[in-house]
C-alpha cells in the first residue's frame, strides 16, 4: 500500500527523500509528495503520477530543510488527484502529515471537524488527522497521542510541525513502521528499503508505539499508557546492492534470473528454527495455511508436500476469507502464515483472531522483523533478498523451497530433500537462458490474445494458478488457472479457435489425465502449449522441463511461466514493475 519515509538530520532532506521514495514506490504510485520544515514554514510539494514525473513538475528534491517527510500513494479514500496526494496539512498550515493505512471512523471525524470549522481540502481520510492534531494543545507527541485515541483503523503516521521545527513524530498502529538509525540522520519508513543505503541499524515499532525523533536522538513511548519504551536496534541482513536493478531493465527480470541462487539460499535454514517449526506441525491436529495471492499458491504446493511426504493433512485458506473461520481455532490449531512482505493485513488479521482463540502461529516470510515474523511462535525466512517487483517471482520459489524443506524434515527425509533441491537449482540455472528465448518468442505470438487458460492437476494445479496470476497482473491479459479436470464443467465453453491453453503436464502421476484434458481443448480449436519434460505431438508449442522428482515439478515449471508473463507485458508496453492498480505490500483489508 502507501509508502512513507521521513528524515531528521543535518543534510538537505529533499535528495535523501527523493531517492528513498523511489525505493518505496512499489508500495503505491498513484501520486507522491514531500513536506519539509524550514525557516518557520512548511514547504509542501506534491502531485499525481510516478515519482520521476512529479519530481520534474514540482522539484520534490528541492524542498528546503533537513527535517522532512514524504509519501508514495496507493489510493484508498479519494481519487487520484493532486489534492488527494500526501502530505496533508492542517488549516493553519503548521502541521504536515503522511499516512499509510485506513481510518475507519473518518466519516464521524469529518463531520465533527467540519462542525468545528476546519477547512478540509481533500477527500482523503488522512487530512482529517492533520486537523485533529490541530485540535489538541501541547507538544507534537502529546497532540499525536491524543489524536491516536480518537482514530480507529490501521495507520502508520509521520508528522512535522513548524512549532517544533527540529522534530518528527512517528506512530504505528497496525501498519508497518521502522526507524533507521544512521550516523548523521534518523529515518522513519514503511520498510527498510529507503534507508538501507544509509544504515543497517533498524528499530521496528510495535502497535501503539510512537517514536519522537530529533537530530541525533530518538525516544519511544506507548501512546496508550504514555510510558516510555526501551527499544534496541537490530542489524539488517539485506544490503543496498541487493535492492538495485544491477543492469537489468526491470526488477522483475532481475528477480526471475536470480532464482537458481534463491533456491540454494532458501534451503539454508537454521536447524533449531526448523526443528521448532516442524514440532509445531507435529503437535497440532489442525493445520491451516493462511496466505494471499502468490503466497497462497505456494501454500497449496506446501499442503501437497506435507501430505505426500509426511501424511499430515492441512487446509489452505485465502487470508481475507479466513477471518470468517478464525473463531473456530483452538489450542490444537496451527496457523502457517506464508507471506513475502510479512505485512499483509488480511493474513495478520486472521492470525491474530486465531491466536486469540489459543492457536499457535508458524510463519514463512521474506522480511525478517516484519509484523507476521514478530507475531509468530516460530518463523522461517526465505533468505532471497529484497523482492521489489510487484509481481512476486523469487519469493514464490523460495517459499516452495522452504515448504519442501519443512515437509522433508517432518518426514525425517531432510537429506533426500536437500539433494533433490540442489539438483533442481542446477537444472534451473542450465535451462534459464533457453526458457528466456522460448518464452519471448511465444509471448510475441500472444500480444493479440485477450484470454489464456492454464491447466494442471495435483501438485501442478497451483502452478496453473500462479502462471495465470502472473500473466494477468502485469500483461493485463485475462487468464484463468484451473484444475485440468474441472474445465469440462463449464469453462470449456470459452475455448475457441486459437485460444492459448498452457498445459502443466510433466510425466508424473497427473500426466495421462492432464494430456487428455488438453486434447479436449485442442479438439475445440485451442492452441496447446505443453510445459513438460517430454514433447508430445498434441502440443502446438512446447516449453521443456528438466526431469525432476514428481513433487518438485512446480519449482521448475513456474520459471518459464514467469518469463512468459514478463515478456508478454514488455511486448504490450506495460510498466512491468509497477502494474496498474496494484501495490506490493497490501497493508489494508
Ligand atoms: C503476486 O505477484 C502478488 N503481487 C500478490 O498476489 C502477493 O503475492 C500477495 O499480495 C501476498 O503478498 P505477501 O506474500 O507479501 O503476503
């Protein structure tokens, strides 16, 4: 969702914020803006469009001063307009704020503030907070604590005021916020990416915690109790280099090509943490995966893996739907939360509800220190470095790897799992150049198509879902992934002459039935693209897979599908890393 980034230091804040904001742009790119405090005045520059466009029009980086905050927006309340862009200010133009999250009682607050004579300029829920702060006397942190008591919803907020020009206040309630401690500046941001090039020392705020930042100093308090909180920085594992494109035209292609290494890195799990994770599964009668989007597709593969290898059954829930079932959790329930960002609101809400009923939580996340990571009884990390492109690729394969590692450990077959995964990583590295070429050519023949179907059975079915999701989200081609056997129960009616059908069809236990479903589409005119370790005369086009053990096909078959989506999106001229309407980290429900 939205990204927020602020700095309190001694150097001009504008250029620091502009560079940092670009690293947060993956969280939202409808509009952006910066506000600084200098010489007793607020300086606000903002507008709609991507950061480079707004910088060109408004000179964001030229704001004066060394204390400033910034925002990259993913619209929730109010359309994409200059007026709705953050930062927002109070009536007197003394306070500026940026916000990530949603204010649930905004209508009530709006009525009240309106009656009190506040002039509300935008349609956002955020602006109300600036006016609410104006209502309270005292220091900026006192105002913030009082305002927080009136706001319902999820929010991470940064505020500055001309009355205290050397101070910034940062408050977290259910939306992520982290403080970076640099040698010559202190930062506050939605995640660590914007300050990674300045410092590796970070302090993650918990709900209802507020940081009061002045040059060279930061203190923490709980806004509910107004008591101070002692917090220590932790050293981040990620580096600024990992967060760059390294010469690739897009983050997505860089991240796709990184996957052979990502597979190797994800295999390396701390043995104690792994054992704790596995014990939680062993000791729970009711295991539920909770995840969204791509992470849910990985969970579907994980369910197969733990069932086939260790005979353990589990359910997989779409996180936004899980909250309606979470109340049925008991102390015998284990929630396995799978999330790249570790901040997905739907997952967090579900796991918190389940925890309230006594459930345990085990999580698999990429962002160490994220809310889901911190709120889990056991947590494993993807170890795949920062994933920037909105379309998730290397995090998906890393999630599969961690789930395979868990399933093998659960079955007491860790050595077998490690050997198979190493082989898969080697195959992936060998075939990547060939897949890149084949899928580029295939995508070129697709630019005219508006509908594509992905079919698979058993452990390959989640890959059909993932292939379709990747294609949809960046190429805007409508795609459906489905169990191959389900097609004839309705969707087959949509198959016409030349409709592309991608058949996930390795020579495993699903091969014969899947091929027969593919042939049924071909008989209705479909153009059949076989993704398999063996070619077949039924295929009009063929994407080769290496031969691997049955359970591991998802790990290799998803790679060419990611490339297919990438090339289709590039050929259709889309902004691959920043697909329309989407954001990387979905911190609202
Ligand atoms: C994947 O390409 C998507 N952008 C999206 O489905 C994503 O996987 C989902 O929002 C879950 O995010 P998380 O893994 O950070 O929880």
